[in-house]
C-alpha cells in the first residue's frame, strides 16, 4: 500500500521511484538513517533521534538538513500525512549522487528521503512473554556507534535468528557481549542492570538511553561495561530495547531459558510506556 513519501523538499507517494542509480547510499551505504516511533499521529523522542542523527552525519561529513526545531516540525508534518496514526517514520540522508568512485567530490548535495509505515507494536502479552535470541560472532565494522545503512551483517544475523526459530541475534566479540542485531541488550543480576559501555562497539540506542536514565531515577544500579559471554548462563533477567520493541524481556538465549519477565524489566516497561503516552498525549 502506498504511503506518503518525502524526497528533497517535496511530497509524493512511495509508488514513485526517486533515487538515481549513482546515489552513494545505494552504491556504498554512504548514508545515515533514523527510525522515529509515532503514536496517535505524534512522533516520540524526536530530540534524541535528531541528536544521534546529527552526530552520525557530522562523522560522515554530510551536511545536516535540519535544525533541532525544524526537524521536530518536519517529523510532525510527515506523520500528520501518514495513512496510519501509529507506526514508524524512516528517515535516510545519503551523501547524494555523483559518478561512481570511492572518493566523493566536495560540495555534494545530500538526498533526503522519509516515509512512514504502519506498525503493530508489541501488545501486553508479548511484553510479558518476551523474545528468544541466539548468539553469533561479531562481524560488523568497528564504528557501530554510527547509525549508517551499512547493515548487511545485521540483516544476515536476523535471518539466522529467524531460521533458528528465534526473534533476535546477539553479537559476541572475543567473549564479550555487544548488542542485538537491531536492539540494545541488558542483563540483570542481583538487582543491578549491566549493559555495554556506549563506545564504538555498539549503537547508543535512543530507548537504551531512556531506560538507563529511568533506572537511575529509580535508584536501580546500572553498570556500563562489557558483559562476558559466560555471564549469560547466570542471569536473573534480560531485556532488549529498540524503537520498535520498546523494553522487551528476553525469554531464552541459544535455547537456554531465562526466568520470566522480572521486576526490574517490568518496572522499566511500565515507566517507558508511561513516558511515551505522556509525550504523545501532550501533542494530541
């Protein structure tokens, strides 16, 4: 089903093919993207998404098309044109089009693409039961903190998880747990949360940062450090976070069961849901 599509300052629909064959996002993955959740026609967590996107664009030396204020207005406008009140807004900024070669010419004009998609977010039962995961060796490049479209290892990992009857894959690098293929990973042991340090080995997820902030507000201890693979065998709770899953308990890893959704995961789920509802309600 066609939906609204924004391309370089104009609105059309997703039926129109807008990208040229020599766009560097297509040819080289030379682009940054964000995914913004919207509820009841209102985009959520817009500011942290803009900040992360701007950091990625600066690292790739691609001009930022918006200010914080104009990005907020842009998200609200395109979501207001969407065919569904609830969904995900995909935004991609490529370096632009130029004759294909690895080095790019100076002064290129970025291509900006954005479109919403209807999405069914996890219901209460799914949030209670959680998801299964498998572990896989880390195969990504060493700048995972940048949210670029270089996602082939992530795509292959998610397919491997699907074929194994799981939902998500968990990357392991030399005995250390990194993150999910499309989510941030948290372990819970003895009343404290453990998650990987926000360095170049992981993407600092927007929902991840909110979960950490809310945990600290609730005086729950958060240790930001690499988790050893051996620690996965002795967890009280585990959960992942992402824009599409919010806070989601993990029920098993490589077939090993993890106790049912625990009190810390449940508290964070409730607090995050309340924040989203408050933010969406404030703009209704």
